[in-house]
């Protein structure tokens, strides 16, 4: 139980294009989803918290117009990196929790490379 | 503010050696404490958790005890295997911070045959 998937697992795009990453909770309803960014050999940096049906809450320093987050249902959240640039290249990881627990379950991550 | 401090890695051990990865935290109240493991190129997997003082979390031979008096949650395993090679993250969360996870910096473990 408590499986979270991400799609795609890796993506390469050209500078200036937009990329959408999906995060799905497969066997539970995720009232809250989190998006993280991880640089090589570093810890995870929380980007934003999203609750189903409401606007995401972004951490300080994260550009909300660049990283668009939508949490349209209890099983799906999307992160869209708009007008991507090489410095956006990173490993993006989502997690999800249900109202019944304080535990976050993580997706396998998406590696984004912007050329 | 809340924070988590982990011992720096990498930690290199021989197979069947005893493992300890230290983790201490700073928090008000009573946070929940977690250990997550990340294998190369993958997301994080929950290894174990503890939600109150003196609780012991355990899984796959790993253990950690929530010590309120020393604000610690050290990870231990009696006999490591090559397959345990990964990065281990200690983390805490609190209900009054929307259950956001605060991570330590991670400790890389390398187990040699």
C-alpha cells in the first residue's frame, strides 16, 4: 500500500519550453501533496505544498509563476516547469500524505534535463 | 526553528559490520521522527518512524529509538549488507507546520563485500 508514482521518470527538453510532471497516489487519497527538488548529492528542498482543490503554498524563494502546481483531485498533482532553462535541470520528487497519517510517501522522482 | 542534524558521510563499512548513523533534532513540542532511504536514481522510501518519546521504529533489521531527553533518533543495524548501500535521511514533521518534513543533510552509506 501507499504507492506514489511519477511520470515521466526522466525528460529532456529545449530551453524555453514547458514541461509537465505528474504525481499520482495509486492506492490512497492524498489530501496533501508536496513537491521537492534535489540537487546531486544534496538533501531535498521543499518547493511547495498543495492541498486538493486549493492553491499551492510555495516556499520562500520559489517562483510560483515558473513552477505551476495543480492538485485537481485526491490522487493527482502536477508540476509544470514553464519556460525552462538549464538551471532548472534537477531531480524533482513528489510526496503525498493522507489525512489519516502524518507520513509522507514519495514518488520515484523525475529527472529533468534542459538543454 | 525546527532542524535536523545528521552525521556527515560517507560511512564505509564491511559487510556484516554494525551500523550507527547519528541524528539529532531541534523542535518545539513533540514531532514525529522518520528515517527515509534513497537508492541511486530513485525517490525516497520510508524506512521507519516513531511518533512519541521512547517509541522504537524498526524495519528490515534497522532500528531507531525516539529519545526525547537527548533529542535523538539514531539509526542502527546489527549486520549490514551490500544491498544497504544508499543515502539515509533523518526527518521530522509536526502537525502545526502542516506536516512538512524537515530533512537532515543525508548520510551516504557504502557497504563493501
